[in-house]
């Protein structure tokens, strides 16, 4: 949900903001008005001291009055005076075709089929399909038809304006199309014999992911609405997370899954996880007050808002949870944490809530904190909430001048013990996590400490850091950083960007790239003293890393060639096998190249697109590829290597590793440009391996083939 292309990225990326106070802001121009968070809006409680830091420690609300004041203070304040200066538009990490991948759960030899490629062993992640060994549960999302010819303007409570890089004022009034629901979302139950057993439609729900326990299938999403998107600022209100849990305990008869629980939670789901029979969801909530003037500009409007607020109880301002039509408060003052909130706010106050729900009984417990959450990292013991602030207080003057800078930023972390939800402390880490799968830049180490890889600086002058943190005395403290005085070597050469990160046991693997692909091996045996143990340089880059046991590492990304101009151009898909037994001397055992420039894979940003399993003395894995190796298209730049090529085919490509040898085992080609097969959305692709049976999900269609003869596809089912 954070990868949507937003129209405001064409505006200045460096904004100077004039405020009348020297405290952090609640909300920003982009968050408060356009309501597009993307991880840049958590500076809710900053204290703009000269050390460029902010207070982010959380404390319980003193009483109900303090809690209510946090939720309503914005509606009783005049707008903050602010100026937007000329800015510089530059390429940011958000625009890079990168993905970082961390501590995925390797499969054991005892597995009979490949499962969801989770980040952490024992912590399940939602996906668009699940499998129990016999039955596929496939989620097909709703299809909306947007009639842009009937575009209308939606009124807002205050004019929205910004400046372009020339300083001209731009009026921004979002234009909304008239949506028509063409096809409701569906849950299909399909047997591996290619027989469809059941289909459940969701007209009132927009599902996004599934979970499967021993006897229940969980469908998670938001309420069905054409406004259920990130480019409408009103989505900070009126959000609803829907959870439908179906009983599938009788696997002999799943033709009509029985509804077990119908759960509705106020607020939008950010991310979720499952451990055994417990579902964990993180939601964000802002009070929905239709009669309120959200941006009061006069004293009369403020008085009008105060009268409305005086008549509202706290219960009318906090989120609720409904379980089988029984509604009750989701949180209370006692289990919510606030922070050092500034006296003036701009934007909507937001509560982020952690909720544990028992899949079998519906019993729940919650904990909330003031402020936004962009994402989470979760182990079996701890939960880390994170966001990124782009306010630079180091340039603040006595007049309260602060700088909003997309190329800078710091990461805010909040740690909670998973079983008790007890607060374990907060910390600010220099640099940002990135935009594609930022949670994969975090990894919990063998001693329970947390390692974080962040990036600081401008696009062409980035610095990369590794920070190790641990809870000590109720405070989340920094144990070590890299580089440091004793270990001054940089992570990455000048101008190189991070393309992937992987934590495994007492190691971290980091891939950077600009002209060649340096693979760095970080030794974390002593978390208080990390060091760069080894480095390997090869052409291209890996934007997905996957361990095979303790000694082998897969790198999947793209090949690259340097042209005569000195510019390096990425090419087709590259699969590399590395030997990392000797961390001081990693080596490449072999590689396979597929397609030409323009070829791509969903695995570049979606780890769930990878499937792998250890069986019969070999490791088999598969992932989807869209291959471009047809005729050259368009004019190339100064270098022939910059030439793109036409698409030819897409499908699930199969590989295996045996005796440290990497081999390709063919491909299940499901779409081609000869017109005989319909092209499907390539980011809705998955693979599954069960013995010699291999299955490919393309869009909402399933295909089957034998691993040893993958070109002989079944009909779609």
C-alpha cells in the first residue's frame, strides 16, 4: 500500500517550514492535507534541540482529559504560519528500483511443500494465497471501473496549495472519478486436483491478504469503498479494518466455508502477522467528526469546535472493535501511551494500535500509542514499530525555522514485548530505512538485540550505517554503530545505493550498487562490536538474498554492463549462487542470466514471490519472471547497452541447487506475446513446490506442471 505513485512527487522535495514554536509537529503538509504518509510523518513529539534529535519516549496518559486533549487539540488551534521555499528536485530512494530483504525463514528438510516466504521463522505473514497440502485458498481482489470522464471536485475545509520549484503557487484540488464495482473480491477454494470447491464473495470488504491456521482461514482487509486508497486525505478518517474468519476444520467438506468470526476494527490496517492461533494487527486511527471544522482559521470557528467537543465524550473519540456485531472500545486510557506533544499541531492526530486477536474465540487485547506507524518488524518475542521523520532541526533558527528534506531523515523505533505488550523503549536512528520493504532492514540478533541498516544523505552522496540497539533499564539504547572510529571502512563505495539486506544468525549481508555489485558480509558475532568481515565485487546487483543452509547464499537481481560513456546499465535477470562459508572471502559459485534489458520480476519488491524447499538432497526454488528479449524498442542513449527490448513471455522459472551447483530446470510459461495467452498482472504471481508438482498462481488463475517437464502446463483452473 506504500508503493502507490503519488502526484505530489513532482513538487519540491526540499521544503522550508516556518513555525511559531520550537517543538515537533503533529502531521505535515503532505500528511495533514493530502494524507499520504509513506513513512515520513511521525515527528509528532519532537523537541527541536541543536543536536538534531527529538523526544520520542512514550508515557501513559495521565488521565482521560490529557488523552482527549491529544485527540482534539488540532481542532482548537489556528493554522501555523509557514512558508514553502524553492526546493531541489532530485532522485530519492523512493524512486529507485530496489528492495531490501531480511531474515526470511529458511525451510527445513521436513517440509513437504513450500510455504509463504516469511521474514522470520515462526512468524507468519499474510499473502494472496495459502495452501494446506491439498487445498488452495486464493484471494481475488475486487475490480473497480473508474469513469474519469465524470470527474468531480470534492470540497475540503481549507484551500490546498503548494509551490513548485519556481516558487509559483499551485492550487491542489483533488479530482475524483466515479467508481463502479465491476467484480467483487472473492475467496476461491481450489483442490490440487484442479477442482474449484467453493467461492465466497466480499461485496462489503476489500480484502488484501489471507492467513491459514490448522482449521481456519483468515481474510483481512479494509471496508469496500472507492475511497479506500492512499491519495485521498479523508482516508485518515472513517477507516475500518475488516477481518472475516472461516472454519475449514472439516477438510473433507470445504465446499461452503462456515463463518466463525466477523470482526471490524476502527482504523486502517498498516501491517499484520500471525503466530499459531493469534493474529496481530497494527492499525492507525483518526477520529471522524463530520461536523467539525478541521482547519479553523478564525476565532469563531475555534469556539464553534470547542462547543462541539465539549458535548463529546472520550468514548465517542476512540476506536471501537466489533466482534459478531458486538461493539466495544478497542482501547482505553490505561493502555494508551502518549508523548511530549507540541502545543500547536497541524494535521490529524493519529493513534496507532497493536491488537492481538485469538482466531478461535475472538478474544482480544490492545495497546495504543500516539503517532503514526509506517511499518513493523516482528520476532517471536518482540514487536518493533517504525516510521521516518524528514524534519531537519539542525538548521532551525531562533525564529523556529525547520527544514523538510526528502533526501535526509531519521528512523523512529518503538519496541514492545510481544506477549505482554509492555513498552520496552524508543530510539531515533540516524538515516532512513528506504521505501521498498523497509522492515527487511531490521533484524533481531542471537542475543535479542536489534540491528538496523539505514541510509543518510543525498542520492549521489549517500552514507550507510548499521546500528545495534538493546533495551537497558527500560530504555532502548545504542550498543554499536558501523562505521565507527575503530572500524572506519564505509558500507558501500561513494555513490552506491543499498539494494538488499539480509540478516542471518550472526551475520548481515548487504548489497550496494552503482557500477558493480559489492556484497558485504558483516560479522555480528559480538553485537557490541560489528565489523565488515569480507567483500565480493561482481557485475550487476542482487535485490533479493536468500540463505541455503549456513554456507550458501542466493542473490537474485539484474546483470549490469558499463557502456563507453562510463554509465552502468542494468540488463536482464541474474541469479547468483554465493559461497559464504568463509565470511572473509565470499565467492560466486555460478550464475544464470535470463532475458535482456527490460526484464523484471515481482521478487524485486515482493519477497512472497519466492518459493523454495529442501528435498531429496537438493534445494529447489522458483520465482516469476517477465522476460524481455524481443526486438529492440526505441532509441538508446549514448550507449547501446541502454537499449530496451520488447516483452516476449512471462511465467514461473524453476531452479535447483545440488552439490553447490546452480541449474535452471525450465519454466512454466503462462503468458506470451503471440496473442494466444492473456497477459496477467505480473505482481500477482506466486509459485509453490510439492515434490515433483509445481503450481503457479498468475493473477487469479492456477496452473500445474511436473517439475521435470514444466513446459507441459495444465489448463488454468
